[in-house]
């Protein structure tokens, strides 16, 4: 890391540093204490952005405060860069040293921009040339959610199932490892995470009947260190002596086999295409597992372990420590792959090491990250398919009338298949103690149908059409107080929010909308302070970094797409309510609001000349 | 009524009706392949050296036949066409109910696309689906954008009503878009 | 009275030493033109599973209701028919289950009573037509008026007749209710649940179990432990079908959008035949299923064998067959657990070779029949959803070898 | 006929005419115009009735041929004479034609012909509607059969259960033709029912109070009321079906909130009364034939009338016994069991009354009586097997098997076709003026009776030993082979009986004995006029003083006079007592019913292909109806001419 970066340390910065350190000490006496990020997982900000989640605690919080509630009105474009790929840009740009790295959707080009030069010219381009056919097995647009940087290398995943290490300075390929087989429907869209010299990668393809896994590659050589499947016998899942789940229902031998109809686990999904967090103190990684396949729940009676849950694993061996199944026998394609934010927060007066997760099913889960105990689960969105979580057993109480049926349209199920909130990550500001959750307000009609497994084709078994939920707005940004377990404020958006949020020490929250607006809100009140219309809808993850000139920059990729934007990128026909698994019906007017794009926008305050 | 002219006229009308009805209503589960199925037989573009060859008249046996279209619709679901192309609106694959065709809109083109697959994600179903069934699926695909006779096109299914049935889909005048890479309309 | 034993087809007798060995062996080539092969196909009586023959063959008289003998007399029309009536693997009059037994009893009761009524009517008619009449020669005409005393007598007769009819009808209704309630009560004791989904034109059968991976699927066959009431959950995926195994119980419809239930129990071992009883399209006629009642331990053993994934092919031919299976049209529709074939369009073939019949009871299982079926299903079941795949003779041989190994 | 003075009933307001002059003038007024145009515009109920009968018989023969084809296919196991596709079309066409195009229309045809004669009036009520109904019926039937010949014949069974007949599982237009055929024939049937009801209630001869109405007329009256209540259900359901198929409504789509069972409820709410709609007129035949040939008045007139009415009501309460296998609640099923059993009581009463009539009569065994005896033998057996079907447990075994096929053929052929043949032998002289050959009649009966029983009795056993209905083929070795062969043999004999009948009709039309007004010495009014009856039916409207007018007034019926002879005029009487109330004009012949029927045909057939046909098709229909009802200025007759 560039040591020159750490040199400027403002007063506010110091305060921010002091907070997390101070909070645990006063846990007992200060009752309404604030939540703070796990200290070991959120080191002091160096102004860089070396991993998409900013840090292992996944706070997506920048301690830079040059752009703040007072100055944000003057924010303007510093430079732009066209990626040349006009599919959904879900990636977070990375900034390490003087270079910004951005990865595009398929064909997964990796660009390095030289930030030291005016206009940030291209330093190098790396083209991994993934197989074109992989586009056919990418369920929801062929996106890529970002790359990881460690030890002078950029680690990237390609749609056709490869992980590639690229020399950061030169753009030269160091190694590449083929991990997935597109003929089985396996792709990789997630952003890798580097922990202790290992690149953690999971597969996508829960809609294709793949068998989900998470693997650790040696960062130096690309060799597989361990690989943990999320279905099947314990030996495959890396469940061993260390495994100590909190709840009895997670205990038992070979649950990954016995909770499925015979052989169904072989095509049972449970992929790892979302976010991974890491707590260096407990030395555990946390990752979610996606939906079981097929969507039609009647074809897979049982709990369908280990899909739809959260694993804590040892990063060195991959051995599982605990597991909590958020949605046993998932009914609605509720992948449990959302971001896992490691916070320490007071629960009933005691500070607990927790992992906080705004889940697809509409609840903010707070789990003890050491044990997997559910400390709270509170709805942050409109829900009618479940009534709540029993904190004693960890069971989610489902509403029978909303359970999908074969040959029957079950109407008005909220939330939808993409959930109250999909992959697009929240951010947490220790200054406000609030979690900024970008989410949706959609409901759906669902009819299960028999799914036929044909390798390389989707394995779904559901006809879905989505529509706006109560109130008519389709998106919402909620500021959630994990201590009070309540919403502090929220802002409604017309279109579903499919971008991540960024919060900064300037008490700002940044996010983008699918029409293309990039907005900054006051982190304490939700008041909109600034907005800018980009060329296409925004579904990416904004970041903030300190440029070589010492100034604060905010960057985001604009380019609509993803599941939500499929209607635009695929030019789908909205007359069919089930297009894009029903999402098109909810955003049928998006084509009138935006077009495809693929441009990096970087904003800064006007330089004081 | 006994005028021979009138009788022959009514016979002619009846014969036309009969032909149309026979074509439409025949239930021949075996089907017969239309023309050559090899890639050589099918032109993908619309530009020909010399005169273009006329379309195979046996197409009608599939496109005008209600049973084959209905079978095609069923197979479309069974063989997971619908999981990529939805009920015509598209998903991973391009929509099939609109007017743009990347790899040609003729029955033979669609047949070839199914058999050969296409480079940007369309899998090849060669040897996986018997030829007659591919013709049925291809004919059904054409019915999705209203290219087949309304009287033969399928009605709604007994399932979630995603869109008006094929028999009520207005005919979309096919437009050929260029086949090509992912950048071009992003079609497979 | 000798019962007619179904004659097994030559191709199916003893699968080990296949009399249709022409299918195997080096030089044999299966003609694409099936003229040669089809005569081998036998429809009809299916071979009995080992140990199951006795039950079918045994005379049912021991279980008949007492009035059965009396009723026999009424079968004047065709004595042979009447004999045959009592023995059949698809006969309501040869009950082997309590439900069917109750119904058959009720039927014999109805038959006895109603036959008596019919006899009375016929006698009355006969007498009315031919009885000597006093005024036979009187001309018709305006003077004719019915005589009062006769009219009164007839009126009394009418009243008695009406009361009698009402009494009979009331009694029969009472018996009918009683049996209905009885059958309903039998249903509460079910120990095993089977889910049957009807599709055009075959039966998907799922054995449920609280432990998900102990549930399994099969097709066109139901095996039951003898004497154990089995709850059958009935669903339909396309059109209305009706589940009917006459020897065990009456029929219950399978209706899309609804879930029906019935309870069956087999009191003695044997193989029985069920058939779809609601018109369901082209192949309504060939939508049958086998119900095999077996001793509990045999049933459990069968169940365990069904839970296992498909046997891996052991010899080169079978391995080639598996390769052909997984790379040809087969894989688009069928499931063979343990391989990548997991489609649910057609029947699960994981243990196909252990089933008594193929093509939903259309042909008895034998390698020869299987060959004919795969080579040209549209000839055997025109309009069925199984297409003509067009395998080469060699491929067909390999696939046969593979499938025949899926015990 | 010597006319008694009945002027106390009617005020005479014109000069009186002589007998011959009256006759001539009436003929001039009521005759159908000559030529093709006149033929097409005829509104004479006898002409329309005759057309109905002939057309229905053509359909009967066609459907019979289909039955033979099916029997040939099923003569042995694994036959391949017919493909499943063809077989499915054939059995559907057989059932549909027999039920919709033969049984109901032929019964109504007899009503159209006979009811006005039996109640002593000059024309049926709404004669133009009557003509219209025939054309619509003809169009519906021809449409269905042309469709069948063009391979668009329905193939989903005569009750066309959804979802099999729905848009997903019946591609093409086959089921649409079926649905529209239903609409056609139901429009026709409803029209006729309304005419019959009005004719019976308002046009009876003076003195024919309710307790003197011939039982045949009672039967038709009850039937017509049943039609009015039952037929709309099937019209609604067939329209729902065609909407589901054509414009994507979801009446029967369970996924979107529709219900497949809704169809069955609606259909059987019509379908079961339909059986009685066919059977009750047949009991009317029996009650007409029996007294004539037993040569005594029917025994138990009141009981028979009450039985008819009771059957009419109960007939609506047992449709669910067609649905016992669908898994409806047991309590509900029990109710329908009770209702289905209960209907045995009125039927039993009827049987007894007929037996008693025969018992106490001095029977003359002419062919009509033979058929009536055949009717009793067969129908009672069918009725008794019907009692078995009413029991839920037994029905669960035999439902949808050949047992049911046997049952309803016993009920429908035994209960309706046998009386119908009897009725033809009975009324043929009235229709044509010539007698049918008795000798051929006996052969006809014998072959028909024997053939029928050989064909259908084995089916009872077939059903019990497991043979489901509607199978195009069956495997060998299940014990079904011999019985099926026997059944086929019976069908051939049955067909021979029909051939004898056809020959008899063919021959007798030209060479039969010439019949006088009342060749059988019957008692009802239709025998009080010439054979065949003149266009105006009666020179003078008869006056009725008893239930058997021709027997009771052997010297000649009293009559009333005073109706106009220069215009078509009817005498309306009161509903209960048939006291004369008012003179009512009756419409002239008109081509508009035919044109309107054509317009309806265009609309209905067009709507098979596009819903817009309903919109555009209503324009020609409106033109047709306007023409039909266009008011005519009163003709310039300074002085009405009265009989």
C-alpha cells in the first residue's frame, strides 16, 4: 500500500477512528450505545478502495469528508470513462494507489486508469476473452460485481467461470483457474474477496440447477486450497468437528443430503454469488448461500440444506463453524447472499459482535457472528409472505396462503423473488449509526410449474409477474438503526433501487437510480442535497476515494442492466408479464426512461484555483 | 339451386374450406420434416446470389396446423425454451414475440438456430430434440409474433396468463437485425 | 371353474435368458422398418411378479357375499361371462380390498333386490299382456268406460306399488349410505401416503416420507404392503383423469387445480391393473398402471431398492448405452437418478427394468417390447408424447442394454 | 262431422259460411304458398315438424353409422381399424349427434307436429319462431357434420370436459364447432319450448281444461319447462368455453381462479334434465299408444301427470350423480343419492299405471304396442341399473365404464327410441295418410329388440369387469374380448332392424294402405281431422268435454265457430279451464325467419374464428329481425269473413 496516502489526517478522521475503539469499553454503562463496525475488520481509512465492500466488515463507508452536507451542492463531474460495454454495470470501481480498476460485464474487460493524469487516461486493458456462450447461462444479465486487489494483483472472475490474477502494474495475466462449467450452467459474477492470501470465489447459476460452492484459491498460484459445496454430504460441505451451529435444526449428519429428495441435492443450487465478509479477530469468513433449485418448492420437499443461509467458515481450511438457514425450504427464490455487515452493537444492554444482514425476505437480521444466534430480525419493507422470526428457534413463520402452488396463481406475494432487497449492498455509517439500505417495494403473482432439469438450461419451474407494492413506488432507500431496530428515515423512489449505497464521513449517502440519477442525501435526515443525471440507469456501487491530488472523489458506474434492467439491456417485450422472470412487468416503463450505457462517472468538488 | 355453375362454385368454396381445415386440424403425431435440415439449406441473411429459392411449401404443414403448433407450445415449455425466452417477452434470450430477428425469421432459420445453437448463448439442441419436434417448436416460435394463421395459433394455457395468447398476438412484421456479437442488441 | 391365467408374452418370459435374444448378440441389427419386430409385441396380460400369481389365480368365491350365489342365477345371459366376471386383475367383482369388497357386496345386494323387482315387473307385464279377458271381443268405442271396482283395485295397487317402491328405494339408500360411511371410516387408518400425478398419458407416483430423501418417484406402478391402508393423494397436471383400480376401490378423479384423496388397501398379494377412467385424449385407452400388493418385508425391500440411485452400467455396451441416453433426446424428458438426466416430462426411468410394464401398462416389460417401444412409440401409442427418436440400430441396442440394467 | 251449435262460446260478428266454402276459404288462407319460395317461407307447424323429424332421423342414421364404426373397432382387442384421433371424433360425434341433433329435436318435432293437433288449434304459437328454430337447428347440425367431414369434428366427448376441451388441450377449431353447435341447437330448442308452452297453455280447444289435456301434451309441457330452465345452463357454459378458447377468459382456468369443475356443474345441470327432456315426451308416446291399443282409457291419469311434474322437478336435483368421482363433499353426494333414488318413485308409478292399463285393457298387439312393451322391458332394466348408479359407492366403481354405457343406452334407447319407433308406427298414418306395414313392423321390432339387448346387455358386465368407456382399443386377456364381439354382433342386428324400418317407411310412403282419419280408433283430437291434416288442422275448432274426446263423443265432436277464414286466426282460451278468451291473428308465411337464421348462422360460425363476428354479425341479424317484425298495415277487408 502506498504509505503516502495515510499522511493527511484531519480532526474528524481522528474522531471517527476513536469511536469504534471507545464504544466497546463503555458497553455496560452506556445503554443507548451506537453500533460500530467490527474494529479488526474495518481498519482506518486510507483513502483507497481496495475491495468492493471497502473493508472486511463491508461497511462501504468512507471516512473522507471533503464532500459533505455543506459542500455537496457544488459537486461536479471530474472525468468520465466509457467502458465500451453496455450491459448492466454492477461493479464497484477499485482505487489502489494512483490507479483505478474497473471491470465490465461480459466480456469482462478490466481497465486500469491512471489517476495521476488529467482525465485519468487508460493505463492498460486486460481482456480475458471469456467464452461467448456463457451469456446464455447467466440468469440475470451478464454482470460482474467487481474485482479484488491484494498484494499488487487484481483478482477478477469471468462470466465463463474463471478466476484470473492480473499484475496490477502491467495488466499482465499471472494465472487463471477454470472453476466453473458453463455447460452445467455455472458462471461467476461475484466479486472475489482476498483473505489471508486466499482468493475466495463462489459460483452463480442457482437458476440452472448447479451445485453451489465456495472455493479458496491460493493468491499466489491460483491453486485450489479448499472447496466447500453447499449441498451434499458433510465431507463436501466441509462440515467437521468445528461445526457448532446455534440451533438444533442445523445439526445432524449429512443434512445436505437428507433434507432433499434423493439425488436432488446434486442439482440443488445454493450458490455463492454474493458478498463475503471476514472477521480477522474471530478468524471467520461469512458468506451466504443462494436459493435452492428449482424455484418450484414442491419439487424439493425438505429444508434443502445448506441453501438459503449463512455460513461462518474458517478461511484457512474452509471448515464450517456455524450455519443459520434464513429460509429453510425457500419458497420464493430468496437467495441469502446479501451483504453481511460486521458490527458490534448493544443488544439488551450488552455489546455483541454481530453480523447484520438486510435479507431478501424483508427482515434485517442481526446475528451473533461468533455463534450464529439470531439476536433480532425486524421487517424493513412490506412483507405479507411471512409473519416474523421466532428468536428462540430461529424459525421464520411463513404465511400458508402465500405459499406457491403448482398450477395455481398465488397472488400478491410481498416481497418478490428478487426480495425486498437483492445483492445491491447497503452501507453503514458509524457517524450516524445507521444502515443505508437500498431496497424495493414490489409484490408478485407466482405460479409454480414443473421444472425440467436439462443441463445448461434454466431450472426454475415458476411463472412470476411482479408489480409495484402498496404505495405505488417501486424503490426505497431506508436508513435503519440496528440498535433501535427501527427505520430512522426513508426516501421513496419510483423505480426499484438496484444500486449500492455509499456513506461518507461528510454525512452523505450516495446512491443511483435506474433512471440514471446519482443522488446525495443528508445521512441524518434523508434530505436530498444533490443530484446528477448520468447517461444510463445506475445499478453499480458508488465509492469514494482520495485522489493523488489529495481531494475526495466519488465514482460510480452508470449502465442499466441486471435483473431489474433486463427489459432495457435485452430489449425485452413488456407485453409478456413474465419476461425476465416477471421483473419486466414491474418496470415496463423503464425503456421510456433510460437506455443502455456503460460509463464511469467520477465526481469531485470544483478545484479551488 | 340446381344451376351447375352455382354447384361448382359452392363445391369450390367447400374444397377451399376443406383444404384449410384439413391443414389446420390434422393430428399427425409423427410429423414430417420440412425440406433439408442441414445448415446448407438455410440462408441466414436476405441477400442471395441470383434468385432466392422460394420457401418450402411444406412449411404450411407445421405453421398452419393447430396440433403441431400446440405441440410446439408444449415442447417450448418442456424443453425449457420458456425459461430463457419467457412467454415470448424474453429473459436471458431475446424476446420472440417482437418484430426483430437476429438469425432470420423463417421456419428454416429458426430450425437451424435451435439445432445449431448460436454463439452468444443459444445452446445447440442437435440430437437432443427429434427433428419433427424442432419443426413444431419453430412453428410455434413464429406463432408468438403472429406469423401463423390465427385460426391455427394456440389459445391461452391453463396457467398464469402472462400475455394475450398467440392467436390474439398482432402480427409483427419481421425485421432482420444483424447477427453478431454481444454488443449488437445483445441478442443470442 | 378355472380361472384364466394371463399368458405372458414370449418376449417377457424370464428376462435372464431372453427368448427374444435376437435383440442381443453381435450380428443382430434392429431393422429400422419394424415389420419384423412388431409382431413380437404383445399387449395384454402382463407377466406376474414372482409370488404374485397365486392371489390372482385363486377363486374369489371364498370372499363373496352370501347372496352372490343367488345372484348368479340371474346371469342367464351368458354363464361364461358370469364366470369370468369373478376373476380379473381389473374387475370390480373380484375385490381384494376392503373398499372394493364393501362395494361389491353392496352391488350384489342391489342386484338381488333390483333383479327381483325386475322379475316382478316382467311377470306383471307378461300376465297383463296375455291374461284371458272377459270382454276381449268388445269393440273399442265411446261406450267403453273403465269399471269402477277394477279402477279402485288398481288404485289400491298403485298405492301399494308406490309405497313399495319408496320402501325399496329407501332401504337401498340406507345401505348405500352405510357402505359409504364405512368406506370413509376405513380411510382414516392410512399408514402410507402415495402421491399420484396423472399426466397425458401416464402416472407419476411419488412415495412420500417425512424424511425427504426417503421419498422417491416411480411411474405407472404402485406397490403396496398387503393389508396396509394407503392414502393416495391425487393430482393432475394437464387434464382430468380418473384413478381406478377396480379390484381395490372405486374411482376418484384427478382434476387440475384440485387435490383429491382416496384410500386403498389390498388384502391379498397379487398384481392388479388400474386404468384411467376419465376420457383424457388420444391415449386414454392406454393409460394403465400396475398395482402390486406384496408382503410387508418384500415391500420394504422394494422400497429400499427404489431409493437407491440408478445402477451404474457395468459392461461396455451398457456404458455406451448410457452415453447415448445422456446425449440423445432421452435426456430431454427422462430422469435416471445418479446421472445428469433429471427431466420430468416423461416417466422416471431410474428403476425402469424392475417394473412390470412399460408405456403406462401398454406392454409388459421385456427387452423386446422395450426395443419396439423406443424404436417406434407412435405405432404402439399413436399420439403419445414419446417421439420417434431415430436412434441407429447400434444405438438402440446399447440403450436397451443400459435400460435393461436399471433394475 | 256434425257440428253442434257452440255459439254460446263465441260471438258471431260476420255472416255464416257453408261447410264447403269454409273449407275452401280456410285452405286459401292457411295454405303454404307453392314453389321453392313457399317451401322456404313456410310457417306451417306440420311442415316444420315433418322437416324436423326427417332431419333428426337423418342425424340418427348418421350417428348410428358412427356407432357401428365404433363397434367394429371394438369387436376385438388391439384393433387398428380407426386411429385414436378418428375414434375420438367418432364417439364424440355419435354422442353429440344423438343427444343434441337427434333425441331432443325429434321429441320436439313430434311436439311441433302433434301438440297443436292434440289441443285442437290451427297453428302453433309463434309459427315464425318455429320456422326460425328449424333453420337454426338445421344450420347447427349441418355445420357440425360438415366440420366432421372436414376433419374438424369435435374429439373431446359429448360432454366436452374442460380442460381437455379448453384452449390448451384442444388446439384448432374442433371444440369450437362443438360449442357453437350446442348454442345453435339450444337456441332452437328454447324457441320450440316457448312455442309449446304457449300453445298448450293458451291455445287449447274450448273445454280442454288442465285435467283433460292428453298425457302426451302434458309430457311435452313439462319437458318444455325443463328446456327453458335447463338449456340456458349449457348455452352459458358453451359460450364460456368458446370465450376461454377464443379470447382467453379464465372461466375454467384453475390457475387464474377459474374452475374445471364449474363446467361439470353447469353441463350436468343441463345434462341430467336433458335425459328427462328426452324421456318425458317418450312417456307421452307411451301414454298415447297404450290406451289406444289396450282399448281402455289410461289408468291413473292424475298419478301420471303428477309423476311427470315430479320428474320434472326432481330432474333438476340430481346432476351431481354424474360427478360422484370428482371428490365433492360426501354430505352433498348423499343428497344427490337420495334425489336420484327418489326419482325412481314417479317412474315406478308411471310403469305401474301403464301395466295397469294393459292389464285391464283388451290389447291389440299392433307394432306400436310391441314397441311399448319393448320399452317397458328395456327401460325398467335401465331404470334399475340407474338406481345402482345413484349409490355413491357403486357409482364409484361403474362410473365411466361400459356399465354406464349400457345403462344409458337402456334408458335412452329403451326409454325414448322404442317409444319413438312406436310413435312413428302410430302416427305415420296421420303424418302421411298411409299405414306402415305391420309385418315389416314386427320384423323391425324383433330385430331391434333382440339386437339391442345383445349389443348392450354385455356392456353391463364389461363395465363391471373393468372396461372403461371411450377407449379406442383394449388389450387382450382381460376377459373383454368375447363380450365385445357379442356386442358388435348385436349392433349389427340392431342395424338390420333399422334397415327394415327404413325399407318399411320407403315402401309405405308410396304403397302403404291408405289410412282414414282415425285408423287405430284412438281417442285424442289429432285423429279428429283428416290424415294428413289440412293446413288449417280443423275446419271448426272442436270442443272438448272429456279426457278421451273421440271415445266419449263418438257421434262427432262438438265444435265452435266464429274464427275468421280470410285471415289466419286462432282461438285463445284460458289457462286452467280453457274457456275461450280472445281471437288472435296468426302470422303469415315469411322468408325472414330463414334469413334471420342465416344471419345467426353467420354470426355463430364467424364467432368460432373471431370475436368480432359477434359485433359485425349482429348487423345482418338486426336486419333479419327488423324484416321479421316489420309491422304490416291492416289489410283492406271491409268485412271480416267468419266461418
